[in-house]
């Protein structure tokens, strides 16, 4: 065994975050108690399931709160869980009475356990590991038993660290570099726990309670509520910088086009923000070591107001000279989250077909602007109308709406967007807890696009995306391609608790509550089962553990009577021919076959319950995967453009924030530039559809004749 230099042991000890010895346990505030009581009354009266807050529900809240605190069961012992038993059936009373001491006491115990593991991790990292045995490790501990003793918990951590060490070792890191990397990694994990405040604890507990009713009921604290509003209106007032935490600094990761930071020419990617002042004469607030969500509220503010940021330049040492930059806040448009259009050309026989592609990340709508300035607000539908106009002028032959990773948004945007592709008619049926139904209709005659149409979905396409895809499918208006969607068939409303209680300032936050279930015009719901594509393509996503079916308390699939509607067409006669051409084409497409192979490899990796801690076994497995990856690169086809965190065959053993910012941005740029084989093949299928409709009058006649 080699002797470690004393300077390294000193560095290792210094790396670990030291919890304040005199820190007082966090306590609930009066605002927390009042928000809990108000939420209880609202949920018990207006939620779709109208739950009774009793001992049975208390037990579910208890289990979910424990999972929120320690999901991988790496800190609590079974004795801790036994000690919490008094609260299992009393959380209902605690909520109704606004007495939240029990969940805060559980959190205090969690902090104690995190502190205790600090010394265990330090000791394990200072030791060494034998990778020649047949030992294995189970990465997924969500349903594992709680450790019965300190010794058992130590062994769990030993295997966890050994696995992390082996990943870095296989990536070519030496032992000293591995120790330093893992020391920093676990330091940051422990530090995050120490930075949690009472609002964070309340957020965790309230979310555990809300999600115990069903998966999509959530509590949004004041900060979370503000972020949700920004995501819907795609604008904010600030400096135009995307920030992230790196080490002890909030760092500039991206400068948004047109924003004050970029216009100034004085703020660069990689700069670290160490101070913020609300104007040139205001005091500078030192934000070193702060969380990014604590710094952001200081940077956002009112339009046309000044802010001074104290910057430690990118790549400079911590004792280098700072740079102070004065900026004037402006309205920032989040264009990278808005709808976008492009044209892809595909060859069909001797012809070149132009396929218009609309990428829609969400069903956004600026509801505040809609109320104040009707006809001038920003929305997904209004943006798509403009894009379709541009694409039509470019002479496209068919149109593809790409809804991959679109988690939904405003219900009326799903309805109005569907209306761009049908004449008039019902789009979705809402069914509430009282058994009443409401049909949401498109009332605007005409179509923005009446030509060949396809919708591309994946497992992350949810809610409003499923409403749109299902309506296009039910009307026979177009073809749905991809994989089974998420399966979220419920409707939520957002209740501003402060507005309800007439609070002049934000104290309570908002409640996102499920109030209804939506159904397709055909009468079936997308709940649980999602939208099933007409042509199925492979996926890199984890369909087993991601989606509505992964929740243990999801609402069941059901159906009601259909709405009265007249279909716009019938794509069924096309499907056999499109499927045949698709199979023939991908059989000769090396990139597509390699994508299928990669998807199969990833599924096999996910399905393993344990991983070997034997270096020889893991190295052979790594070599096999990298050989396949090199074959893809040799053929000029590095993959399908959908990265899967922690499962990349080019595994460097690092977490995202452990890589240099420049390498992280370069990798992101490479992923965006990589061939998207799913989009390519979808465009080819749509090109086949357009060609068949143009050259085969009988097929065109049958497709244009509605089924109902």
C-alpha cells in the first residue's frame, strides 16, 4: 500500500463543508401554518378526488415526505424511522391545525444524519478499494430497506463510493484525482442540505402532501410560482443571463440574445457573480456561496431599473481583481423556449420533398397580457400561425409538428392549436368530480394548413401535447409518429393563495390542483395509457420508470361517451404502405440501426438491478459499448441527439457540474449538431405520405373521406 502525502490528507479534510456548529434547527413560520390550513380546505373541497384528510392519507404523506428527504435511503436508519412513528398518523391534524413541528423535526434529524455521514465519507475516501472481487452494487435504493445500523449504512456508502471510484478509474483518472473529484462531489451534496431554509422544508412537506392525492397536484412556493409564470409567458425582466451553480459561485452559463448583459460587452460566459447591488449607490450584497435561486431574485426586478453586479472573471483565481458592471434591467424574451420553424428536404424517388418542421417546446401563453391587451399577447398558437405562413411561402409539401419533450401547458392553447388543422369541432372533453362534462371546441372556421400533416411524440410528450396529438389522430387529420406518450390525462388549475387571502405581498405561494380529467373526442382518456402512435419509432428514454404508469397513485384509464364530431379524413388506408416503406428504408440506414442498437444497450443497462464492482468485468462492458460508439462515429453518425444523463457510453465518470464549463458547452453544442435520426425518419415517412397522396388518386380519395 502506498503512503499518501500529508498535503493531500489536509486537502481532503479542507474540501468538506463544515456545518455551523451553533446552527439552530429550522422552524415553521406563521405564513407556513396559514398556507397549510388554506390549502387543506381548498383540496378537500375542490380537488378531483375530494380527499379526506385523515389518518390513512397522513400515512401516505409521511412516506412521501421521507422519500423527499432521503429517496435513496442513504442517511436515515431504521431506528430513525421507528422514532418518527408518532407522526405517521398525525400529519393530518398537524396540517389542519397549522402545527408543523413534526415535519420540521424530521428534517432536523435528517440534517443530523447528513452531518454524521460526513466523517464516514471522509474516512472511506482516504482508504483504498479492491476491484478484483465479485462484489456488486445496487444503484437503485428507492425501495431498499432502511439500514439497520451505522455499520450497515457505512457499507452502503462504501459500495456507492467504490462504484463512483471505478467509473472514474475506467475513465483514466488516477487515485489522487479521483479522491479530489469525489471529495468535492460529496462536499457539494452535503452543502446543499445545509443551505436548505425553512421555506424549502415547507415546500418539501407540502409537495409530499399534495402529491399524495395524485401525481400532478403540487404546491408552489412564492419563488416556484414566479418561475412557473415566467415559463408560461416566455418573458421576464432581468439582465439576460442564464446562471448555474459551480463550486461556490453562481456562474454565467449563457448570455441571451438582446439582453443587457450581452449588449454591455462586459459580461462573459464563465464569469462568476460574487456581489449584487440595487443601483450604483446601494450597498453591495456578497452572494458567494449562495444558491442560484437566492441570487436570481436580486437580479430580476422592475423594467428600466439599474443593477450593479460584482464579477470574478472567468478562469481567474479567487483572489484576482473583480470587475463591477452596471446594467439596466430590460424585458427578456425567452426565444429558445418558443416555437420555431425549419425546412428539411427529403428525397423520394427522383423527387425532393420539402418538409416544414415546427418544434414546439411547450403550450405557452402570456395570460396576463391576454387580459390586459387582447390581440397582442404571446402564445404558442399565435407563434405557430406566423411560422406556418413563412413555411407556406417557402413552398413546403407537408408539415410536421414536433412535440417531443413537450410537457404541456395551457389547455386552451391545445384547443386553438388543433383548430389550425381542422375546420371546426370539439377537441377535448373535460369531466369533473361532480360528473359534469364540458366540451372544448374550435369555433374558428378554416385551417392554417390543410396539407399532409404528422405529429412527432415521445414519452415526455404530456398533457396538452397529448390533447393535440389525440385530436389530430381521432379526426384522421394526420399521422402520429414516435412512441407512447406520457399518459397525463388530468386538468389542473392554479390557485394564488395570496390573492385568495388578499395578501399584498407573496407569502403563501400557489396551489396547482387537479380539478378534472380530459377525454378524447372518441370518448377514451389518454390517462395512464397515453397516445399510441400510428408508426412506432425506438426511444432512448426510460419508458419503464418515466410516465404516468410509473406513479403508484395515478388515476385509472377509463372512457365516457364520445363527442359528436365529423372527421377530417382517414389515414388508416395509408398506414400499411407507410409502415412497409419505413421498414425497407431503415433496414438500409446505418444510423437508424445503430440508434436502435444504442437504445437496446441502454435498456439493458437500466434493467440491471445491480452493477459489478469488478474492474475486469466493468472494463469489458465499457469496451464493448465504446466499440459500438466508435463504429457510429466512424460512419459519421454519433447518435440520435437525445442525451441520457449518466448512461452515455462515453462515460467519463463525472457529473455535469464537475466538467469544465467550456467542455460542457462544447458537448451540448455537439449534441445539438448530431444527426437526429428520429426526426430524419419522421420527415421521410411524411415525405412518403405526401408523395402517395399526390400520385395515387384512389389513396387520396380514401384518405380524404372521414371514417365517421
